[in-house]
C-alpha cells in the first residue's frame, strides 16, 4: 500500500512491524499525500465515517434496552425515552443521526458527480460507494420499522409488498420475507437482526472504499492527475485532519441543533401511534431521504415496471463511469455539463418533494416528467455530452496556473472561483 | 453560482405554490405562547399542576396514560409535586395487584412506583363504552398528532354547531380543527368545570392551555434537561469550532495555500 518503506525507530516497533505491519499502515495513513486544493465538499468522507461510528455506538446502547417483539417494541422505546438514563439523548441521536448520515451521503455523492470523481481510475471506489449507499437505505428502512409505530408497520407493508410484483414467485417471496401472511412479529425480529448486521457490513465496505481510494489517491476540484507526493500535495496529517475536524465540528453543530431542539421534526407524527394492522394511515410516506425513489416508484402506473424503474434509478449510478463519456473529470472545465448538473440536482429535489405529496393530479404529472428527465440525464445527455461538449483548457498541475504565467491561468482561476 | 441561484429561485417558487394550496385547505390553529418553546423553554410548574388536575378530573375517565407513573409527578422537570403530595395522589387510586399467597387478585392503594391507573381494562372495553371509538392513550399524544400542542389546544376549543348541510350521526360532534371535522368525543370543557386549587379562573381557554402543557410534559418528560444540555453542547461546540478554525489557519499557513 505505502509507496515508501517505513522503518520503526524502536527495537520493539521493528520487531512488531516485521510481524504485523500496523506501523507501516499508520505511517501510510498519516503521510498519505492529499491534493492541497481540496475544498470543503471533500470533508464529507470524514463526516460520514463519524456518522457511521455514531450510529453503531448509539445503536449498541439502544439494542441493550430495546425489545424486538411486536407487543413490546413500542413500549420498550418509550421505556428508553423515559426511564433509561439519557435514553432520550441516545435515541434522538440515533434517529436524527440517520437523517444526518443521509444528508452527508447525498452531499458526498453530488460532490462526486460534480467533480467527476467516479471516472477512471476510480470506478471501483465509486461502485463500492453505491453498494454502501444501497446498504444504508436497507439499514435505515429496517431501523424505521423497529419502533413499531404506524408508519413503521405500514411502511414495511408497502415496501415488502413491492416484491409481490415479481412474476410467478413474487407472492411466495413476500410470504418468505414476512415469515407469515402479513407484517408481524417474525418480520420485526428478522428486521432487527438485519438492522444490527448491516452497519458492520457497511463498516467493512468503508475500509475497502478507503483502501481503493488510497491506490490512485484523491480526485481534486480541477480533476487532473497529480504526481504524489509533490508540491501539489500535503500530508494527510496534520493538514487534512485538522480541516476535516473543523468541518466535522460545523456539521455537529447542525446535528446538535436537531437532536436538542427539534428532535422529531424529521420523523412522522404517526410513528408515535402504536402499530395497528386494522387502521391504515391517511398517507403512507417513507423517510425524507427515500422520497425521490418513492416518487419514481409511484410515477409508473404498472407495479412491476414501477419497481424496475425505482431499482434502475439506483443501479444506473453504478454504470455512471461508463455512461459519462467525457475525458474531463471536473465540471469546472465542462461548461455544458455544469448546466445539466444543476438541472439534475433540481430534478432530484423536485422528485423528493413530489414523493411526499399524494400521487395524483399535478403532482403525478410533475413526478412523471422528473422521472423521465432523471433517466434522460444518465442515458442520453451524459453519453452525448462527452462527444459534443467543447471543454475549457485544463491546467497542468494544481500550482501551475498560479505559479507560472501560463495561458490557462486566467480561465482556470476564474472558473474555479465562480463555482460554489 | 448563477445556476445555483436560478435553482434556488425555481425551488422557492414550487414551495411557495405549495404553501398557498395548503393554506386554502387547512384551518389555522389557535396560537398561544408556550413557555416550553425556544432555546431555554421550561414548563410552567403551576400550569403542569393545574393540567394534571384537569386530566384527572376530566380526561382520565376515558383516556389512559399508560407510560406515566405516579413517581413522575414528583420528578424534576415535571409538575414537581412534593413527594408526600405525589404519594397522596397515588394512594387515592385503587390498584389491582396479585396474585397473593392464596392465588387471589386484590386491590390496594396506589404507590409511587405504580403506573397511572387505566380507565378501562382493555381496548375493547374502552371501545364498547365509547360508541366504538377508542379514546387514544394520551402519554405521547402531542407527538402523535401533526399540529402537536397547537392542534390539541385548538381542538379542545374547536367545538361549534355544524354548518348548514352537514348532518351528524348519533354520538358524533362537529369540531373545526378535527381532521374531517367529525369527532366522537363530545365537548368536555366548560367555564368553571374544575375548581383550581391555586384559585386560577378555570376558563375553557385556561384549562385547554394547562392540560395541553401537561400533555407536552407527559410526552417529553426530559424536555427541560434536553434544552439545558443542548444549549451547553452547542456553546461548547461553537467555542471548539472557533479554536480549531484558528489552529487550522495556523497549520495551513506553513504552505502557501488558502484553506
């Protein structure tokens, strides 16, 4: 992994490192050459690691007090909120932590889209990231079921029922998932088991994600390949560590505000009503972070095709490194892509918005147009753009446009400052 | 940057449109100043004590509060009855206990550790006594309703004669804040219904406010310590952020790159 040999100074260190090169690894991590022009959009990797660890630690404590049984789950959550020491704090951190996690992951993904971080040679990092994102959605969905409120129960019913759209075996699969003929206690216990398992799978994939990142090194705002280490890079420690730490603290202030002052604003009021299989809520809506996909699902009149469209919307991202035919990574030097990028951002926000509204009338029409555009962006616009777009000249190195009197200087500097 | 603003503008148009359509459908809830809102929000002790009185004398004949115990009434951040008061309150209820050594169930006066006594044995009994409608448990009621405290406060004062053209079935009442306007709970509050121990004039508005405050505490018993801890945590984070910011500037000043 490391480019240069590392020799521990102490005798014991050398003895240990020869047998298990942990010190070499630590040295690699601290010295890791990082582009020095990374902006704050690059701090979300660290923030996401923090989110994952927070969820695992608070989740462990919650699991000590939670009872995964249809008759007791809701009561045990109230027990945590009232009688467990600081149980309310742990639970609110965990519940809002899920939203913060998704907020950070969406910023992380859209940063990647803007700066073309998914392009060669970083395709594997990107695909591992998509798998992590999928697992996050699964974990979040199952976690939302655990309090066994009305939205938990009916959300679980709606989402598991999607599998019934599969021809021939669909109904059988749904029965198998439920462990019975409706969402009930067996469903709850298996969801709890999986909700406990998935974060550790994510943790393993995060290690791979970072490992794969450390092979080519970070992409950067101007998206060029850089020599490392060179005057274009800084060692990860202390430069990036302190910068990530600063960004993390800013993020934690927002996080704390939600936890302490509006802990229930991101949840649905109906989830404080205990699950009742005989009473269906007026509107069944998923958590905010799943709304764009919910909108895509509902915009297709056919159930099976709706499910296919929803899943394609996620899996299409995995093919992105090959759908985007442009050789230039950063949108800074792609004037047309930059326009389409912002349209896509707006499109996804609109999808999220109509996902929360009833699927009828104008909302349904907007959802259909936005869904069509989403696929158009990835399947038509991106591939064509790579061939048609006239890109701006790119600088040779990070320092070059600033240090020397290069002809690219003015363009590169202007473009960089005019973005975000 | 320009694109970013364009998108912000488009989004604000959409959201603005949405707010307008919502306003046309929804009724505005009645507003009052809640002492527990805001960064330093705290419960008004006497409002909580009065609210408890309204709950026991009026609501508790149909609505349970199964997650509350009598000891909660004496805990910090709640109504803060003295321990002897809370013991007396608990003892005024008959609690079913058992089985004893002979295998029989028996009743005894309530203790601090007992949960609030439920008005009905079970949901079915509650439904049977209330024309098929189950009076919901009120422990987390304010968190289980979209409008929260404002909704409950308004609902209690929202009874009026149905508009012309709307006929109501037996046992159904008209309430302008209820979803669909039809509610199976009759108007419960009338001026002077309870006689407050502290001499406060028991108007419908006063009782609604007191009992809603009590319900807010019941749903969020740790609200006060949450607000206190939140303020400390955020101040601490802000100071730390500033310190880290200057450390960062200092470290990055070693190389000629802005951070």
